[in-house]
C-alpha cells in the first residue's frame, strides 16, 4: 500500500470526485425518463378534450348555464365529454352490480317492489337541467316514477376514472331513492348520501 502513496485507488476519497457527478447525472436522467414515461402514459389514454375538462369545475359549468332550453342542449353537448357506446355499456354493468351487491338488500327489494326503473342516459334533458337549476349527476323524476343517472356528468366528475364510477353510482342511487321515498334534501343529507 505504501508503494501507491497518494494514488491509492482503494480509498473512497480518490473516487468521490468522479462518482458524485456521474451519480448526479444518472439521477437527473432517471428523473427525466420517469417524467417522459408518465407523460406518454397519460397522453396515450387521454384526449385533448379531456385535458380541458379536467380543469373546469362543476361550479364553473353550472355558473355558465344558459336560460333557454335549446341553448342548454348545445351547452351540455359542448361542456361534457363525449360518451361512447362501450362506456355506456360499462356503466350499465357497474350500475347493475351496484343494485345487486352494493346497496342494502332491503333497498334493492324496495326498488324492485315499487318497480322503480333506473335509467342510464348520456346527458340530462334541457328541461330537467332548467327545472333543477344545475346539471345533475342523477335525478328522481316523480312524473315517470324513475331514477335517471347521467353518464357524461359522471365521467366528468370522476375524471374518466372508471374505478370511481361504482362508488358515485351507489351514493347517487341511494340519494335518489331517498327522494323516491319522499325524503327532502336535508333529510337525505342527514343520512350521509
């Protein structure tokens, strides 16, 4: 060891000035690559229209709501993401499993006994939006004796995350069933739905 003197390659202090910049550069490259991977994954699964929708809050949409029903229809078409047939089918399967497995069996029997249909539609009608005063995710329609759940607002609120649909649909269904049973908004909120 004495033969090498200051050139002892086995000491850490000799390698430190070489290894530290290389380690820093590798860390920077891995950070950039991770960012590129995340970006490519998100961009491959999301359309440009979805990016715009991610930054619009439901309050902003409801505050821009026009008064005329024809204008409301056009506004709904432009403000909410397009719903494709396969998404509707997926939501219908989720809704079916919510009714069969997630809600209390007595509630499911009550829905069946009363013959309350639960419809899944792409968007609410302009008339319903005008009556409610905002864009609902779901609504109880006493004249039809039916509950309607709306797929495009659901997709908007869940940011297109299909794993979140089940929880939303369960809560919406319970909320609207409360209305179907004659409970007002405050009483339903007291039950936590």
